[in-house]
């Protein structure tokens, strides 16, 4: 009987060691999964930062050239406004004289199609 109980005892101990090893393996697996997840997250963040930096560089290059166009357009618009303003001031006096003379200097005439009644 003792040899049987010793064998059972050994089996129970072996079973307990197997459970402990299994639990330890599960813990290691969980730790490794967490570590892998953290590594993947770090790699993703690094990749995202790299791509955002490239995007900003490209955006700066494109927007920089558009900024030059915008500055040129603003300059041309300012020049056109300046030209129109100077033309207005130069021609305003003569146009006002012509307009007033046309309105004020009336010479009454009979229309050529007018037929007096006899």
C-alpha cells in the first residue's frame, strides 16, 4: 500500500509541477504578448511620426510655392489699384468739366422731323 500511496503522491506532485510550469508558461506568454504589443505600438508611432514629418516637408514645399504665387498676385493687384487710382485722379477734373458742360450748356433746337401745323 505504501508503494501505491507513494506512486500516487509522486503523480500528484508531478501533476502539480506540470500545472505550475503551465501557469508560468502562460504568464511568460502574457508578458511576451504585452511586450510585443508595446514594441508594435512604438514602431507604429515612430512610423507615423516619420510619415507626418515627410508630409509636412512636402506640404511646406507645395504651400511655399503657392505662397510665392499669392505674393505675386497681391503685388499685381496692388499695382493695378495704384494705376486705377492715379488714372482716376488725373482724368477726374476733365471728365467733370465735360459732364457739366454737356448737362449745363443746352442749345434749344427744333428737331428736324418737326412739322409745324399749318
